[in-house]
């Protein structure tokens, strides 16, 4: 079962030898343990100015398996050969990797495990699984990499038989069109496998969410995932040429066009559908040649809001940097980059042209806005490494952060992130009210806490702010404490004019605020669409609507 | 009634003194008449190598009014005060400006006139009109500028009482947010009025479809209209921050965000909804400061396909020119620009930075692809005019083209355009098969004819080709001839892998091909959404689906 999953045709031997943690982020071997975990505990106690309880031992797979309850149903006969009913498979498909998932996983509480896991090999298998589950009133949760941070893949534990439909076997790049720069790719491929299969063609999707190593193309499409481009191609939405879904009402296959004006976009209804309308099986995506020119710079600002005004100038300049990420002083500290103030990473990349003119103008704008760039811009040709730069340190810290979160949770720390987007006119007030609301909530509910903010993506009309929060949790009370803090944060975001999510999706967690954010007639339209495609309501019930 | 409509607060006295033609494109005064029309007739006869019949006299409003049939219903009492039941109002709202509309208008056949025209002043009026029409089973066609070229506003003449809901009185820019560069604008405003109201703020939407002078923001959103930007912000879709619609089931108001990942986008379902889900009343749109720097160049290619490969290089370069329009030799000739071969206009504009680096690289790419640019690039600062340049001649010809089409129709010429988009890998074959299919059809059906092509927008993964066709029509047989040619062209587009429309919308004309292009489960979802919002099916019946 998928404790070990091939990361694609070119997966390295090292990776193949590693094993996914059954409860924590990523590879079991990369989770801080032993002395590293002890050192982290000491560091946290110091940072929070509080004595922390003795770390509990890490959970074992054996204990988790021993604790799992019996399945309520067996797989229907017609798909039995595609299904895995083992306790390990079931518990590995119980949760995503949100804070409550980590808390429950650490406690070996896998009550939300599905009754069985179905692993289709083909679209026909997917259709057969949907038919069988509809006939037997079994809820079906499409499952990609299992990295949801919003309860998007938590299909079991609700009194209705549940199947996790894992797309892992649909993981190939099927076609490459180098002329149009596009590729037809199956939904179940993980980020590294996708890039490894494109690489021989000199092409890359360049979609690098923090979950890259463990999330799938289908999951990105279903959740409108945000990637590494800070401007222009910020989310997977912009890469989609066409999508195929298998719905209980048949195959939904849009045609491949660079753009069409023929009615509302079918693809845009599939994007963000979070598994409630159908199972995404493949997509044509726009790809890029590998960049040949890169330019990057690290710019310092006295404070976050000054940096944000500078980021706005960049976002509105028409220069379209690939990176324009602003860290507040807390984020900079947390990630081991920068000094006293805020830090902005700006970078350009191109497969076509040198980037001096672009970067020079960006640095002018940033300097006019109060930034300093002591080391100037760095220009690199293809293949040159970025070691030693602040931005490289940041990148490493960025991809290590989910491991750190798991380790912190194991130490009794409430560690979570949330994100939004708002227009620039509302940003400063939103930042102030969300930061203070969350800081107050952490103090009130946990007795202490820390909140920081960065801008992950910037648009001409507004930024996507991303908040991190840390606080000491009360053993046994983590989920209640988190629920109260999450509600306070979400209320603050909504009342300040932010969206409940820019790229983390809705899932089950964001439902109360999504329901308020969504226009009511659109909700009625979406429910009607759902009924038309999924009349028995088997697809991911509870996500997006009831 | 709206024979004369204010083009916005800053409309000039000249424009106010002009009058919209009741049958032809645009201002009555600008339609070639008298000697100009005679000269055009001679020119066409020469170009087609055929003697043409003596031009019929232009139709008069009096004759049109005399011929219109009685309305089948009066406006419901609750909205009577908002309604105009005059024959002139009715016939002015009968058609868009497609070829069949011009033919019927020229013949004073206004059989498709609605029974009355409703002119709401507020959203409450819109809701009241929908309620009243639903209660009385009257079809409602939302009407913006009446420039549809796909039968999108032709609501009458189908045996069901029909109301044209004209948004002309909702024509204000309500709010401007200069920080986020966005504005809240009512749907009924025409292009010039919108720009005139933004201009005091130093801002511009820069959405310049060919219909700019006579089409509305609401119409652009409803039809996903294409504007003048050849890359990036090609269509109104990309300018939309949020939309308000009044549906029979209530107000649909999305919140204003730079981006949200909360479920499928409500705005993307409104975009392209062509009046079947609700009446668009306003939108927050992203605006730009007026450009301060411009760079433009005219590049010549030996033939169209060589030019298209060059346009692809530009589209895939990441340079994002504002203009990258390629005319084949026929288009160039027709518009009085260029010489023997194909002509490509490339231009950059920026409110932020000089454009030498951008244009230099673009000219390098174009030269590598076989282009010559004898006069080099022209760089201009804000306010400098473009007179004398080929691109300025093109722009003038572009906006004059619909007048020319009306005049040609009045001379018995079948003159029409159609457009598509396809991926680059399919483009050359599509161009060949569509061109030859249409040329054959014109010869077979009309005895002679001319077809030309340009690229209006270019994407990294494909172009939007736009075809123009001219042929001598048979008096009395125009609609049948056109129907046959349109079907041949549409079949050729679809079978070569193009979309039935990139920016002209579906309306009633493109339905047979749209129905085939659209994924069936998505059609089911859309129909279900429609039933949820418009249970009596009063909104624009026949558009997008039955």
C-alpha cells in the first residue's frame, strides 16, 4: 500500500527507500526525532518563555493499526479487485495534513478512516467504482496526495460507508505537445513524478506548492492550488487547457483550446470543485521550457507595511516577477533569513531573454519605496545554483516547514497557518485586525502565542497574505482550542474583506465562512449542478455544501 | 428612445448630435451613403470581377415603423412606467449587428422585435421586471449595446411574448479605488462613457473591442468579450474582480477579491452566461493608469504562416506585448496597410517603464523568424500621436470596418467575419482547411468570393484566428446562402480543433456547434443551474441551450 509511492519514472533510489509517515508530514525519515526533537522542544520553550511538558513518544504504526475500528462495509464485488481493505491502507487515507489531522494522527485516533481504499488503474475503473458506490450508497472521496489542510479528504467517520478513491495508479504524462507547450497528464501524478516525466522534453510545469512532493495534479486542479509564481501564473487555474472528470453522470471532457469564449468555462467549474462534481482523471496543462536566465535579489524594509507598499508597486508595474514574496520580521526570524525588519525576495526567470532591464526597474521601485538591497541583484544562467543566497535559505525552510509543523504538534504546540487575499485598499486594516485578533485569541485560549505574516502572491489589485501561528496547546484540549482560534481568525479575515482562502481550498474546515462568502444564487446553481451530476450525493459529501 | 444615447458624462456635442442607425452599424451619419456608396459599389464590382446590380436605396425609419406588427402583449402593470412600447423602440431592439441582422434590417423586416422595451433605472427595477415577466411568461432578453453578432439579443419573433431589458440607464462609474486600481461600474455603460468617467482619475479599463463605441460593460461580461490586448489581458474575464447579477431567484453578488480559491469561481460562471442566468447589473473591474510609454513596430513577412510562427515566438517569449496582430496579405490589402506579404503589428505599453528592452528582444525574435522591419521601432511618450504609422491606419480601419460591412450588405454583398482559437500544433492545418472550405463554399454558393485571416490575440499555447469573407449575394437568398456558408465554416473550424468562438459568444447562431463542443455533463450542470435560478425559463431562451 501507498506508504511508499513511486515519485514518477525518474524517482531516485533514495526516495524509493523512504517511507511516508502514517500521521505526520512527508517522509518518516525526515521528521525531527530523537535529539533533534529534544533540541526543538528546548528551543520552543525558550521562544515561548514557558516550560513545556516532557515530549510524548512518537506514535507507532502498530498502535495505530491496533486501534482502528472494523470497516462497516466491504467493497462492492465489481470493484473488490481494485480495493485495499487493510487497516494500514484505511488509516493512511483517513486524513489530510491539517493541524487537527496531525493531532488525531499523533494520538492514533483514526476514527475517520474510510471503510476501504479503491485504486483504479483506468478511467473505466473510476466509472465502475462510482457506479458501484452509488448503487450501495457509499460516499466516495477522491484522494490525490492526501495533503489537504482543510479536511478535504476526510470522508469517513460520519456514519455513512466511505470509500477513498486513490488516483495513485493514474500517474503518467500521456502526451507532450512541444509546439503549443502543453502536456496531457494523469491526475494522480505527484509533483516530482510530473516534473521528472516532463524533464526529458526540456519542459516544466513550474507549479511548486509547498506540498509539491506529496500532492497531485488532480488535487491541484480540484483545490485551485497556488504555485511558486508570485504574479501572473499564480495558481494552477492559469495552466489548465482542458480537464477530464469522470462523474456519476458520465465523462466530462472539455476540448483543448488556448482560450474559448463559448459560454461559461467548463474548466472553471471543475477548478475548485474539490471532488464534489466528479473525479478529475487528467488535464492538458500549459508547460514552460526550463528557465535559462534568472535574476534574484533580497530587499530589506524597516517594517512589513512599508514592504507591502513596495510589493504593491511591483505588482502594479507590469514587470511580472516570478517571485515577490514579503516576509514580516517574525517570518524572517522563523525561517532563518533576514535581520531586523521585513524581507522581500524578488526574482525573475525567463527561457527567452536576459533580465537586467526587468530587475533594474524592480530594484528602482523597491528603493523608491524604502527598500535596501545591500548585495544587489544576482544574475544566473541555467544550471547555476543559488546556494548561500537568502532566497535559497528561504526555499529550503519553505519546503521543510510542514515537517517542522508536525514536529511541533508532537511537542504539544498548536502550529497552524491560514491565508487569504484582499484588495490593496483593505490590506493594511486586514493585516492589523487579523494579527491582533489572532494574537489575542492565542493569549486568551493558550496563554501565549506568536503570529506572523507573509505575502505569498501579489496581484495588481491586492496581495495574498499568509499567516502562521504558534502557541502552547493544552494536552487533550488541542482540537477545541484550535477550533476556537480558527473561528476567530476566519471571522477576522471575512469581516476585514478577505476571502476565506486564496489557495488552501474550502474542504470541510472552511465551510461556515465559505457559505457566507458565496453568493446565494451561485450556491443554488452549484447545488443544482451537483444534483444533476451526482444524484445520489456520493461524491465527497460535506465538502463545499451538504 | 435610444436612437441617441449619451456616451457618458463627457460625451462630446458632436456625438450627442448624431443618431444611431436603426438597421446598420453605428452612427447613421457615418454610414457610407450617396457618392461614397456609389464609389464603394464600383470598387467591389472591380474586386470581385463581377457586375453588381444597381444599389437599392437605403431603408428609412418610416418604412420600418410602418411595417412592424402589433405587439402581442402590453407590459405588465407593475413595470409599465419603465417600458417603451413604441414601434421605434421595439424595432431598435429587434436585432444585434450580425450579417443576418443587417440583411433583415436593410429589408425593414423587424419580425423579431420584442413586444416592449423595459428600461430599468435601478436594480430594484430589474428585479421587478423579472418578477413581472416571470408571472406573465414573458421572455426577457438583457440588452446592452445591441452589437451581438451571434443573435444574442434577438428575443422576439418566436411566438412567446418578449421583453428587451435595456440597461442603458445603469451607466455610471459608481466607485473608484485608486489604491487597488479597480472601479465599480454599472453594466449599461457604453465603452466611451466608461472611459470618460474613469479619465478624471487617470485610469482606464483599456478594453477596446471593435464594438467599443456601442457595446456595454455588461455585454462584455455576458459574452466574454475580447479587447485590444493581444496577450495576457485578452478578454474582459481577466479584468473582473466581482460581478452582480439580478436573477429571478435573487441577487447574485460576489465579493471583491484579487483572487479567491474558495470553490469554483462564481464570476467565471457569470462570465459567458449570455443573459440566461441573470441580468448583470454591475461589476468591479481592474483598471490601469494611462500608459506613459509606448513602443510599436510594423514587421513584414513573406507569407502568413511565416508570420504566424513569428507571432508564436512572441507569444511564448514572456514579453507580453499589448499588441501582436498579424494580418494576412488579403487583410492587409483590405485595410490599406502593408504591401505584398503579411503584416505584424507589435506594440508594448506601460505606465511604469520605458520599453526599449522589451521591443528590442521582440524585434530580434521577429527578425530570426523571417520578419523585416524597415522603419524600426517607434517609441513615444504619453500624448504623442501615432499618425502616419501603419498601426494607426490599421486602427482606423479596424473601427471603421463594421460601417463598411453595413454598406457592403446594402450593396448586396455577403460580408461577414468569424473567429476561433486553437492550439499552435493545430493552427496551420486549421488555417488551411478553414480557408479552403470557406473559399470553396463562397464559390459554390455565391459564384465568387474572398476570404482572409488575421490573428487577433496570441497565447503561449495558441492563436485566435479571425476570418473575413466577402461574396456577391443573391437578392432574396442572402439568409439561406449565409446559413450554408456559416455552417460550412463552423464545421471546418470544429473539425480542425478550433472552438466555435474565442470572443464573439454563442448566442443563437453558434448553438449547433457549441452543443457539440460543450462537455455533456457540463451542459447538464448548466441546465440544472439555469432551472435553479430561472425556473420559468424567461431569461434569453434559446441562447446557450433550449
